[in-house]
């Protein structure tokens, strides 16, 4: 009898210990899933994090259900209830197009209630029932039973303390992690906002510098004066390139850099990109050449501007660090048998000073060049290669380097471009060399408007009798002067106003074929003015949709998206390029003739 009691005590203790740990693990993973749901609602966890926590809890419930718990119907019922709960939310968690926050909140409440029920039943019913079932047998050895109970009680207390400590530490860790994430997000947002403000403040005066220098370069000048103007243009464009590099880096770090798609002539695009660098190569006596292999298709579908950016960065660096010899651009293609696209390998090789193995490991990092003396001697932000690699990766490839000191360097850009169909190629051929601008909105017959006088009564009239009627909105007199110089001779009518309120009044009282709208202005900004104009158009069914283009220094991707959402048809960045704004006038010629 004594040995039988001992065996029963031992079996009971082992069973209680085993189930205790399994119950505690189930409760703990329930709390982990609750935390994951809360973090998802706060934006600090992804849907995958919630799915992972759900799967872990599900596995714990299965282990618990298949254990000694089968002999205890009350706790088994709670485990079944938890399993049903997970099944109920399986569809919204795994299969729904998006995970709704209302679902996560409801699931979290249900999980908290289920965990509470398990804890309550485990302590108040299961342990008590186990004690009562075995009490008649264990009366024979009261002292030993009490020792076992004390041991079990100690285990339970230790288990409770362990669970409490784990949850407390987990909650504190998650709280600290949330605080760090919030601080990082706030710092990143502050940096982005700072870059946007700096961009605007620098681009606005730079618009006047480059714009007037462009106009000046088309006037009669002496040779010395033309050389001075070329220096102004060169320096202004270099400053603009630096601004663009810094903004592109911000886009890369925030994941906002995106690729556009259009059908373009790949060999011609590369030739044009190389022409930009012919002067710099010629000044150093370098042989600059392009080789297009026969397996490279003429027409492709992708982002020509970003590809040109990569080529410009690589060729510019090659010329910068090569004192004599040559710089070669070579491209080859290989069709992808499984998809209608081509894989390209573009190499830029030079006979320059080469790059040490140690420097090769860090040249793709932001703000990094081979050494400090290089940065001082050659200039540059050290961002070009970082951005170029990111662009190549977005295009399904990568950017790598092979170099030996004294033997030159070879940068290899791998990327993929889609193969356009015959219809898309025909449309691209028909477009020819027309500027790449957004399609013009359909213009209807103008509706009659009230005869109220606009504050913009002083209306300069251009020389083009059949040109478009343009409303120019900008609070900077210099910016208005630049654009007026660019397009004044191509407009039938050019009306200038200095803020959004005047722009709305002019748009509601006069007929225009095109509106060039600044964004940051006093009294009423460009976005609010655009919304008023669009609301007026929608209120009168016969009122035509007038194309509105934002002329702005705020050109970060999220800003552009906001402009489009508010009714703008396209964006032109400052400093304004003459051919780009003339292209907008050309696209509005149909409306002018209506």
C-alpha cells in the first residue's frame, strides 16, 4: 500500500508539473498574441507578425489538448473554446484582403477573456479537484502528502511569478521598442520635412539664377560674357544635382523612390545620356564611346529617366577619376524565356586610378567616397552610387564593381526591362521626340462665365495669335519673370497673379487653356486654390476641365502624390526648364484653338 501511494503521488506530481508548464505556455503565448494585435493597431507590427503569433498559440493549444488534459473535462472545454476562437478569426487574419483594426480589437478582447478563464479554472478548480480525488488514498501518509502539496504549491507560485515576470519584461521591452520606433519615425519625419523645406528654399532662388542665365545665354554677348554665363549655368546645375541627390537619398531611405514606365528607345537614350559628358571627356583628352551589342532591343518599357540617372552617375564618376585613356559604356541584353522582358548588363569601364579593395566595400554607402582627399579634390556628395544601386535593385538587378588600384574600374549595372507590344511601340514611334509630359485632359467648349472683373486685369499679351491662354500663379516676382521670359512669346494671353485667392477669382471670371500654379503662397496656397477651381468646374456640367500644373520646389514623392489627389494634372519642378514649360504650352494648343 505504501509503494502504491508513492507511485500515485509521483504520477500526480508529474502530471501536475507537465500540465502546469503546458498551461503556462498557452497563457503566455495568448498574451504574446494580444501584444502583437495591439502593436498592429498602433502601427508597430505587421500582419505577418500577427499571423506568426497566431500560429505559435495554435500549436500550444494543440499540444495542451493532446496532453493529460484530456482527463479533465473542464479545462479541456476551455482549451476547445480557445481553439474555436482561433478558428473564428482564421479567415480575417489569414485570407481577408486587409486586416481590419476592428477585427484585431475584437480578437484581442476575446483572447484576454479566454486567458483569464484558463488561469481561473486552473487554480480554483483543477488543482482543487485533483486534491479531492486523491485525498482518500493520501490520508494514509498525511505528512508526505503535505510535503507534496507544499512542493506543488511552490511550483505554482514559482510558475505564477515566472509568468508575471515574463509578461512584465515583455511588456516593458515592447513599450521600449515602441518608444524607440516612435522616436526614429519622428526623427525621420523631421529629417524629411527639413529636406523638403531646404529644397524649397534653395530651388526658389535657384530658379531665378538658372532661368535668367538661360535667357541671357540666348542673347548677343561677347566671348568673355558667354564664358561667364556658362560658368553660372554649370555651377547652378551642379548645385541642383546636389539637391536632387540629397532628396533621392531621402526617398531611398524611406522607401518612397518609385519607377515610372513608358516605352522608349534604349540605344538612343544611352546615346543622349553620353552626349552630356562629351565636353568633360574632351577637356581631359579621354576617349568616350558607347557599344550596343546586337542582342539589345531598340524599344523597351521602363523608366528612362532613372536609367539615365544611373548612366550619368557611372559615366561622370569614370571621367572624374580618369586622367588619361578611355571611358567605355557597353550594354548587352538577354531575353528572359519565362517572361516578356529582357535582362540587361550595362558596363562602364575606365582606365583610371582604380579603387582599393577596402574602398570597394564602402563606396555604395551614403556620403562615402574613396577617401577624404578624393572628396576634397573631386567634389560630390558621395550619394550617386548609393542611389544608382537602389535604382538597379528596383529594376530587378544590382550594381557591382570590380577594380584594381592602377588598373581602372568596371561598374556593372544589371537590370530588367519589359518588352512592349507592337501597338505600344507604334505609339512611341508616332510620338517621336515630343516632350515626355502627362497626357492633356480633354477640353470641352468653354461655358459662359460671369462678367465680374478679376484682380488680374493687367494681362500681358504674347505674340502668338493662336497660342494658349495661360494663368501664371506665383508669389515670387522673379519666378514669374523667368516663366514669362520662357513662354511669353508663345502665348495668346498670359495673366499673372501672386496668390491662390487671386488665382481662383481669375479662373472663375476668365477663360484659360492652362494654369501654372505655385504651391506655397500667402493668403491661399496652390492646393486650396486648385480645390476651389475643381469644385467650380464640377458645379457647372458644361464647364471645361482646365489643365493645372503645379510649378513648385516641393517635389518629394509624397508631396507629388498629394498634389495629384487634390486635382493637379502634373508637376513641374523648380528650377523650371524652358523646354519643359514650352511642352506644356504645346499640349494646351488644342484648347486654345477650341
